[in-house]
C-alpha cells in the first residue's frame, strides 16, 4: 500500500444542489464546466493534481501546504473577477476547505482521515472563504498568508476537536478578496470564453455535411437547377440524420465496452440533442465516476420518454459503488415510478456492511444506500 503526505483541497460550488433543481440539464452542465474552466488553470499553475469531481465538488492534492493555501486564495480572487463582469445568473460562489496528512494512494484516488477532515472543514466554510486546519498552519510558510484563528471545532466522524484557521480577506471590499498577489503568481491564465461553455458540435457536423453534399451535387450534376439541388441536399441530410441515429448508439456502446472515453465523448457530441443523447451523456458521466450527474442525466432522459434511462437507474441502484446507488435511488424517488418499488425495498432491507461504507463519498459524506432507498420509497408513496 502506497502512502504520501499531501495537502488535500476541496472546492465546492455553494448552493449547487439548489441550483441543480432549478436548472435544465444543459444549464447545470454549463455551470460545472464554468467552475472547472475557472479553477483548474489555477490548480495547474500551483502544481495541484486533480483527483476527482463529485457534482459541484473538486478534490485536488498538493505536495506543498503553502502552495495549497496560495492556490485556494488565487481561486477565490479569480472567481471574484469573473463574477464582477457577468450577469447575476452566470455567477458562481465557491468555498474551500484544506487539510494535510498522510493518505493512502490507490488507483489514482486518495483515502484516509486527512481527506475526511478536509471535507468536514469545507462544510464549515462559507461562500468566498478559505478554511484550513492547524496541521496546515504548522507546516506552511506563515509569512505568505495572514489568517484568523477560528478555534477548535467539533467535526463529524473525527474523534478529537480540530483547530481551524481562515485566510484573512482584504479590508477593502472594492479589491479582490485576497489581494490578488497569489493570483498574479499563477501567471497568465487562459480567459474563460462563455460562448465555448456549450457545445456546438451538432450544428458544425450538420453544416459540414450540407456543404459537402452541395459541393458533390454541383460537381456531378452541373445542369441541375438550384431548386433541384436544394431538394437533393435536403434528402442527403435526411439520410445522414437517419444513419447517424442508427449507427451512433452502436458505436458508443462499443466505445463504452472498451472504456475509450474519448471516443464516447466524440460520438455523444455528434448525436442530435434529445433523450437518447442525454442517456448516453449519463453513461459517459458514469464511466467518469460522476455518479450524481449520471443519475440526473438518466432521470432527465427517463422523464423525456427514454426507457433506457429508467432501466439504467434500476441497474445502478442494485449494483455498483455506494455513491452510484444513492444517486440512483434518489432519482428513482423523484421519478415516482411504481416499477422501482421492488428494487428500492430490496435496498432498504440490506444489512449495512463495512463494504458499503468504503470509497471517498462514503467516508466524506456518510454514503448510505439504505437511507436513500427509504427516502425514495417515501417519496413514491406520497406521489399523486
């Protein structure tokens, strides 16, 4: 078993769950892409390693505790700059929790009490804040950061109180919240382009197909009138659309079988917007272990009439990682379909074993499929 002494940083979109319930799927995906487009370049500049994302939460590790705190401060300044120049609906607020300690390294993931403590510290943080533990304070270069002592805090799942510190913000509210020095150290960062946060691949494919068809028809039949050419192009596009509808799902299934996520993403982006595409977007998220987003995608697809979405939720609820089962149970409860009752009752009746409590989400957020199944059953019973 490999171990390492690392600084653990959690960033979280404040109000993520509430915004998710009020947004369309495309809007929620745009919010997640915006969050990552803003913070990931800063993490890279400070040599942080992204471990994983869970919904609106990112987990990143650093070898240097000082870099971890400077990076977190730079992230908050970058988001402040973004929010200053965009309308209210496009703003995001982020909170940060940081801890350091010896963690287990397994298959690219990190486990152990330092991860749990960092997540709990994140829960104490408010929008725009950076909170960190005494272990960070004792191991970092304290000349780099001013901090306020938050005293000892009782943290869920942690046997002893943990002393917490808060990076001290600037007194001048018209300036960046943390002065901008840490952000300047990150160097020149790529600007976030709002127009590229939503995909235009489908339009691009169709436009390219139309132009190609027009060129071939004009070369082969120069004597055909313009009106006839338009009709021929329309027919060609119809054939292309039908072929894509028939062939793309099979290509995605093959790519999923060989775990080629790049191919899956390309095929999904080439699909026409609709319930089937949303279902396959969920499959892609599931492969990336973004289980909350995957369950939401399957739910949206099921509501739009894609039966595969509902069937896949049933499969997720019965097997897989704890967080996948919890996400699926919640989605089934919201759907209110009586066909899910048998599966949910089986989940509710399971014995709670140590195996079900393994994994990052189980350690950090108290993952419990039995409780999720019980709540889903109550929701279905109360459905009209």
